[in-house]
C-alpha cells in the first residue's frame, strides 16, 4: 500500500504547490487593464523595472529603482494625458539577482503581466537574454545601464538604451589616455561582460592612437587582492593603468597601487565613477580619472535639480545610474504621449523617433536603438570630490545646446519638472 | 629581482591569512571529519563586527590602539560564541547522521549567516577604520606596509601558540585522542562533546583574528567576502592534508605563493596563452596535481583504509 | 522494492494520476501566467539534473561538488553548434548527443585521475574542476575566440524538430501551446527518460556494484568489482545527463554566459539530492521540485506575511527569502537527516545502522 500512497502524495504535492502558486499570482494581473482600451478617463500604464535587489550589486539595483520611482511619481503628479485619457503610471519592480536565469523568469513574469514597457535590466548579463522575451512579446525595453553592445545588436526592434555603450565609452577613454600624454598603458579587466567589453574597446582605441599596451592583466568581480597583478604591471612601468570593472574592485586597487609605490595614473569607466570608489579608495583615489556617459549633472540644465529632488525623496545620494533610469522612463512616457497610446505596438515606432531632452542627454536613438552620438565626460577625483575635466566624443555636447532652443516650444512632452514646483 | 621578491611578499601575506582560516577547517575536520562550510562566514562576521565596534569607538574619540583592542576582543568573543552555537545547534544533533547531512546543514548555515549579515550590515561595502598607522616601507625595491608585517608576525605567533596548545596541553591531548578514536578517547575519560566544542571555539577565534587582518589589510568588507576566502582556505587545508595543523599552515602559505607567482609569471611562461585571468584556478590545478601523487595531501597521514 | 511496485499494474491508478497531473499542470499554471510554466520548466530541469547527480552521489556515493561543469559543457556545446557565433545550425538530434558525449568525455577526464581519492578530497577536487571549467569558458575568447568570454553567446537556436519549433506559439490538435508549455512537455519526456534509466541502473549489476562501493569500497574490491572502472562509469553517466540538461537549458534561454554555471549551482543541485533523500528517486524529485519552487514561492509569500504580522514590511523580502531557504535546509537536515523522503530499502535489507561512515 505504501508505495501507492507515496506516489499519490508526490503527484498531489507537486501539482498543488505549483498550481497554488499559480493561483496566487492570478489575483494580481486580474486588475490589469487591456492596454489601449482607454475609453475611460484614466488609463493605468504599468511599467516593469528589473534590477538586482539582492547580491553584491544590490546597492546599484536600489539606486536604479529609485530613479524609476522618481520618474513615475513625477509623471503621475503631472497628470499626463495619453490619447485623451489621464494616465496613471505604476511601477512593477522585480529582482533578477543579476542572474541570467532569474532574469528570464522575471522577464516572463512581466510579459505575463502585460506591462506596457520595461525599464532595465541593470546588468548586460541579464538584459541580453531577457530582451528576447520582450522582443517576442513586442514589449519595448529601455535600459539605462546595460552597456554591452550586444544588447542592441541582436536585431531586436524593442531594445533601446539611453546610455553610451561600451564601444563608445572605451573609444573615448582611449582617446583621453593619449590626450593625457600617456605613452604606455597597462589594461586590467574583471572578466565580466562589462569590464571585458570596455577594456577591449579601450585597448583597440589606445593602440590605434599610438599608445603602447605593455601589459594586459585580469582579475574578477569578487577579488580584493590585486597585488600580484599590480606587481607585474609595475615591472613594465606604464604611465597609466586602465581598469574595466566596478568600484568594489577599483577602490582597493588604487590603494594597493599606492602601497606598491606605483606612480602611474588610474583610469576607469563609469563603474568606478561612484561615491563608493572614493570611499573604498580613500586617499589613493586622489588624482585618478574616470568617465561617465553623458554630461555631468552639474553642467546640465536639469542636473542639479535632479540631484536635489533625488536626495530629498530618498534621503540618500545618487549611486550611479539613477538619472539614466529616470530618463529611460521619461523617454518611454514621451513616446506614449506622441503615439497617443500606451499600446506597445502603437508607441514602439514612436520610441525609435525619440528626440527627448532629458536629464542626462538629448536622447535620440540610432538604427540599433543605441543612444546617438553618446558623449562621454571625464572626471578626476580631487579633494574627495569628482571634478569635471572635459567632455569628449559624440556631437551631443553642442547639440544639446542647439536642441534646447529648437525644441523648447515644440513637443516638450514632459514639462520641465521645474514648472511643477 | 625586486619584482620577484615583491611577489613573494604578496604571496606570503595572502598565504598567512589563508593559513589562519585553514586552521579552523582543519581542526574541526581532524576531530570530527566534518567540512564546516560556514567557517568562511565566521570570518566575515568577525570582520564586520570589528568594523562596527572600532568604527563607533573611534568616532567616540577613543585612541586607535584601544579601539582596535576592543574590536579584537569583541569580535573574537562573538565569533567564539558563534562557533560554539553553530556546533551546538547545527552539527551536534547530526553526529550520527549520514555523512552528507552535516555538509548540507553547513551550506544552509552559510546561507543563513550571509543573509543575516546582509540584513544587519546592509548590502554596501564597508570600509575598515584606520586602526593601524599607515606606514610604507621600502627595502631593496620591495614595498610593504606596517599592516602586512603585523599580519605575518601575528599569524606566525598564533600558529605557534596553537601548536603548543595542541601538543603541550591536556586539552590538546584530549583533542588528539578524540581525533584518533572518539570511542576509545571517551573510555579514557575524555568528554568528546567538550573537545569538539573547544575545537569549534578555537577555530572561530582564529577566524575572528583572520577576519580582522583581512579587514585591516584590504580595508574593505562585505557580507559575501567569507565565501571565496573560505573556499581558498579550505583548498589550502586539503592541499596540506586536511586534519593536520602543520599541513594547514604550509598549505595556506603555499597557496598564497602559488597565486602570487602564478599571476605574476604564468603569462610570460606560456607566451600569453594562460594569464592572470586563470589566477583563481592555479590553486585548484596544483591541488589536483598534488592529490594525484599524494592522495592525502602534502602532510596528510596515510589513512586510506579508513575511507 | 517500492519503486518497482510503481511500475506494476497494481499502482496503475497512481501512474494514471501522475500522468494526468503532469499533463494538466502546464495548462493550470498558464492561467497564472506563462512565468509559472517557466518556473515549472526550471523545476523539471533541476529534477533532471538532480537525478543525473543522483547516479554519482546517491547510487555510487561519490561526493561531486562540481556537477555544474558538465551542465556547462552541454550548454556551451549547444550554443556553439546552433548559433550565429560560428554560423553553425546543427539539428537537435545531432547536437544533443554531441553535447552528452562532450560532457561524458569531461566526466572521464575529471574522473580518471581523481577517483582514487577519499570522499572529502574528491569533493574539493570536483569543486575545483567546476571552477576551472567556468573560468575557462569565461576566458576562452582569446587568443582564439571560442566561447566569446563573459559576453556569452546569444541568439541560440531553440529546439527544433523538423519544422516544429519549440519557441513561440503553435497549435496542435486545436490546442494552442506557448513556447514554455512546449518545453515543458519536452522536459517531462526527458525527465521520464532519466527516471527510467535511474530505475534500470539501480537494479542492474552495475547499480549493485555502485551500491557496494558506496557502502564499503574495500569489500567491493574484495568481491572482485573493478571499482575504478565502475566509478568512472558513474561519473560518465552522470556527466552525460548533465550535458543533455545543459543543451536544453541553452536552447530554452537562447543565451548562455559563464555566470550561469557558478559554484552555487552545483551546491544547489547537491542540496536537492540530499534534501530529498539520496539514492531514492521519488525523494530526489521531491527535493529538486521543492528547492526550485521554494525561492519563487517565498518571493510572493514573504512581503504579505510581514504586512500581516507587523503591519509593515520590516525586512526586504529578497533578503528574507534566502534566509528562510537556508533555515529550511538546516531544519530538514536536523529533523530528517536522511532527507525528506529517504529510501525505505535500507531498513528492509536489514542494515540497522546505516553508517555510511565518516569517510
């Protein structure tokens, strides 16, 4: 008898745990309105947001979500009208744990919930597999932080990015290294998709500009000890050490450079352009260079204001990508407004034609869905602060100025938040 | 030459830390044949506790030396309590369970401790407060810091005293007896529960010490830092012959040196095919090669028949 | 014994019920969203993996902490042979066997030098092997680009049999099946295959040899079992199943990168085997389903429960989720040390003290 019972038990347990979970979920999307059916005075527009909320990058994930949340709340406060109905935006935050497998599960969840659009994911590693699901479902996706070029090169019309990608950034960093008078350079990367991509592009650009790459060393995104590779680099005496990776490694790395008596300057991408880098690098961070896509917040018309708003709302500083994620939401809302519909099929074509003056840049997309002429700004750590050095690459710098005059009276879909307050 | 010496110094410091952590694995394994997977997390808790204590005392205006001492005491006591509790709650009830059962428990405890730490200390990286003077020395082109010197000296002293404890005291004798044969040791009046508890407590105290060193050295801590460190230290313990104190120390130092020299020279030796991207697997490769020829590790006794 | 009874006519009712439940499941789940079908798919994939590992750990008693390596080999084999990366698009009946064969070779490569090691030494060596494979996949983009490094391989072909693709919707007998639902049936078929293989092995000569080695290797040797070859066979078989699972994973995801094959995955699969009940097929299935579903279920359960108890969300649901997961592992091991659903055979065969021994 026993076996029969156990067999039954298994099937029952399996079936019930699964279906029970399924039913629980059922309750939520039941409230989802059919997109496009906007006869009523209010349309609910649901926007998915995905970033890792657990794990080592959780602080960045939270930052991204805060950026999206701020945008959503402002859109709601503005009382934007889409297709004649008042739009109410809702954010569906999901955690992908920076794990590709979780990334697709969560993406499927958003597809099921029939969200009108997706912002994210944070990491290229999860964004790329998820983008296929969004593409198959025809849901537009705008990432504010996935910088791996592959993301927009898969032929998916739904994939957009409001940040310069690694190719654009690596190229500019290479040019900058030459401009700084460096003759020889050592390249270190953390073997992640991001770090490797950035370092490869940097190496190409640097070599093209006549720089000598004297050492290529590698670490990983969990390492804390870099003395072995730094010692090796020291023996080659480069003028500059380039690092493709994140702040958690970059900070200790500059410290260990100082301890080993390495005089070379340190240059990195957006991953090390964070308050965290300064905290972890301490005094050794002084004088080092890093880059951020776009222009510095302070230089941008809406930058300082965004910073204040963000600090006031969340009681914490901006970590890294929040302004880009904010812009990603705004760009999406802007396309919906122009299309007069939140139906993905209807506003997707408009998304491609975006010309939106955001916090971080004048957002226009090229044929791949990448930010057109993404400008990259360089910074130097000075006196415990990030000091703006210059903006390189892309025609965006002057374009922003010109565009402002041009587009000011035109659509101006989202009135500058200043008007509101 | 100075580059080579520098790599030796790098490896030695890293190896001392591995050795201290490896001792904790090896003591527990030697006595009860258990891989305490959560040991790395004890190190992490030690580092984070020290950061909190020292940080708040420094902020309250206490001189660094005193704050450091207080942090050391509090972190060590807390970790000892943690080690005792781990054994008591998680492992003791499983003494006679199938061999893999405590391994899964250990993995579970590791997950629990990591997530508790994340809730308590947050997800952000923590910086270690400046307890030690920032002094850089240079000797024949080799750079090293005061902290590095302290680490090597302190771990050497710790290992020496541990060896004395195990080979010169009554508790040590009881430990060795229990490791040999728990039943017979019991007949000779050894309370094996107390001995096992003692092994956990001592191992955890070493973990706390290692944690503070890691923290002071890299000046960075994070709730996930324990896992990889634990794994490397465990590799070191196996390399030396798990269950053997001398083996753990030698294995630790050796592993540190292999990593430093590997990262430094393998690229040139293989014409760029293998480079420092393979740093993390040199350890494992050496381990596999060593175990192929000496299946019980470098210093392990031949115990094949007990398998 | 009990397992054999499953296949006897006596329990046709049981089998029938399972069959009905398995067929109905994807449709029931779909009402809650395709995401749940996808979660079920991953659960079955884990069942598949756990049963593969069960051959190594449960039947032969070899502690393997690097099982994910074979899964990775299978996934990359599929990715390289059916994606634009090399421009190859081989059909499924060619890739899956190749993937299984590659994983099998990897298993033998790992096994032959290491199988004479004692239990815990073997554990750390296999763990190291898992890391070695992952790190190689992460770095084999230079000097020759084989794996595309950390960038991973994208646009991988879905499983296709003739013109029938497993991606996207298709209609069969008037029934519309979504992509995840089709994969569900494929995975169930594969899982049934591995269950049958497991069952057949368990009661075969080889299976008994494995069990003999598990219980007492020296005695096994003494009765004339070629322990080395038999152990190697366990490794190779387990690895082949890992390879097949990896292939299906690559096809299902459409993207592979080394991140998916980290050490923690190996640990998870081992936890499934041990938690459910080593060597006992229904137990392993239960363990795999539970551990695959638990984190997802907690995702929905944690925040509302806190609301209910404290009136607000005190701790991030995501942090609590893993905490509860760890706690569950510890508690189950504490109160059911042989797993949730251990094999009843042990008692039946009159081994009063199943001391599998501290290695």
